[in-house]
C-alpha cells in the first residue's frame, strides 16, 4: 500500500506569513519573500537557524532565486529546493515540506512562495513541445472558462448572473483581508458591469495576477516541544493528495474531473466527509470554477452549488466558508505563493485568529489548487 501522510508521523503548521498580494511594483522579489518568511518565523516564535530545510515555490522568477533571498536571514547551509508547478507551485512546495517532516527527515521546514511578473509572456510547456493545437489562438484560459460557465448554466438551468455572485461574495471577503490585492466590496451590478473579458465574464469575475509572497512553517511534535512553540499555534495537516490530468469522458471539464479524483484521496485520508469541512480555500481564477469545484469535491450535489450560493451557504457564517480570504478573485493570484496563502488562511481560521473574516467555530479546512489543469493538489487541516 502506498504510504500516505496519515500513516506517517504527525505534521503541524506552526507559522504563517505574507507580503500583501499587489499589482506589479518596484519592490524586488527578495523583499516580498523575506517579509513573508519573517512573518512566519515571528508567528511560530522560532529563529531562522532552527529551520532545517526550505522549499521555494515560484513560476515567474529566474533560475534558483531562493539562495539570493534566504541568505539575508543567515547562511546556515540548509538545503533549498525550488519548485515550479504552475498555479499549484505553492501547494506542491507545501506537500513536499510536509512529507519531509512526516518522514522524519527534518523537524522544522519552511515552504515559501514568491513571484513577480517579469513583463514578458509566460510560455507553457505545451507550447515548446512542437505539437500544434488547432485553437491555440482562440481558446485562451478566459475563453475556456467563459464557455464552461455557459455550459454549466445550460446544464443546470441557472443564470450566469447568479454564477457571478461568487465574485460578489469573494470581493466582500477580500475587503476584510489586509493581505488581499483587491480590498473593495462589490455589488452584483458592479461585477456584471465591469469590462467584458470573454462571454459573460468581466474583469471582476477573473483573478488579477500580480506579485506577493506567502510562507508556511511546518513542524513535528518533537520540534514543537523542543522549541517551546505556543500551544495555540499548531494546526495538524491531516491529508495530502496530488494527481495529474488523464483522459476523461468529459474532456472540456478536465479541471473538475481532476479535482474530484484528488479531493477524494485527500478527504479519505482526513477521515472526514466532504460536507464536514468548515473552511475551503479553492482555485477560483474564474467564478465558474468555484461552483464546479464545490460540486466536484462532493460538498453538495451536482447542480446545487448556485442555489446554495444564493442561500448564503458558502458565506462566512454559513454552512462552509468558501474562500474567506477572498479567493484568487479578490485575494489575488501571484502564482507561486497562492497555494501557500490558502494554507495560511485556513491556519488563521482554525486558530480563531482571522479577525473580521473569522468563520465561527472553524475546526476543519481544505485547500485546493489546480495548475493549468494539468496538476491538482488538495490538503486537509484540522484543529486538535
């Protein structure tokens, strides 16, 4: 039987930190990343020399940026691994950090994500394979998701205006988050009246890609005791799963199919049901993704995501707070840090330390990211 996180020694998130997600600025990437790392160290109450290993997630920066950044904290000689996995880069770094602690190789590990657009176009691996696709110049990501939104609305007899309520909810959440790129609540009229992008999608229904950083420190029980980490800090990581795309019967919905497979593995590892999570942070680069993914993960029956959205089930204070950080739509999507920022939000929520956006009584959380549809990561966390 393959080894799973649940069958290894316990792993805990003990420190989280951010540099606010923001539009492109003159701030160098190392300043962004160091702010997040120092925040996570301060949150955990540990010093840099205690960190035994580091994973750095990035999708836009030049080769091997971790050493020039982390040396400002002290040249301790710790191993540094750089991870690029598209939008799921931070999620992949978190999984690797957890596995290193769970396996007993290290007791205290840093996962940090930082990214900054370089100004040029971002090429995908598919474009360098030498195999042309018939619609590369037409089916860009926002067109793909605009078509999915139309398909979803027709399949379940809902209005695309109602799907846009995802953006209203998430902009409202982002307005309460000091680390969010977009911090302004929006009405449905404002969301629908924004600049058109593709189909019925407007700019306020799509994620902004900017710059920023997020950091998470994971620890073993030994490290928590030895370093005297405060008892209110640790949040246990109860499940971790990763998969890549395969051939599906519904090829246009590969993201949802991949999400369903990956979430099933992580949720089973956690010992919970999909409808038992209090906090869910998921990949909502476009509004339709949120309704597709809550259904794919089994949080509700197919076709019920929009009615539940309208009822307030996915609001802070509702049945399950979905994207209380603001999600990618309002929190932003710097790419490398995004998956780690989700873990940070869930950690604050499960500690009861999320301030104005706190979901009452939160004890369980799930984080989900896809990377260009090719890879998917799902993690589950729980307050002991």
